[in-house]
C-alpha cells in the first residue's frame, strides 16, 4: 500500500516541477513589471466594484441611496479612466 502512495507522490511532484518549468519559460516572454501587475489588480477591483454598484443601482428606490450610488459610480469611472 505504501508503495502506491509513494509513486503517486513522486508523480505529483514531477507534474508540479514540469508546470513550474513551463510557467517560467512563458514568464520570460511576457514579463510584467510589478507596477503593471499592481495596476491590473487595481483595475480588476474597480471593475468588480463598478459592477456591484450598477447592480445595486438597478434595484435602489430611495432617491438619496440612488444619488449616493451614482456618485460612487462616477468616482469609479474616473479612477478607471486614470488607470487607462
């Protein structure tokens, strides 16, 4: 029984090593700077927030709540345009 687990562990380790080697090979071609990664991460977060606010805006009925959501949407649009 132990031999079966060992062979599966070795196989798993070999697959992991191959995956790491492949990813390192493609990273050299598409190397992104830390700043690019940070901006992309921030852009994704803003887009998710924007989508959530749009969904909330569709269902909001109170005028003050709608006004607040519209202001938040305008802010997010401004931030997204600054990132582009």
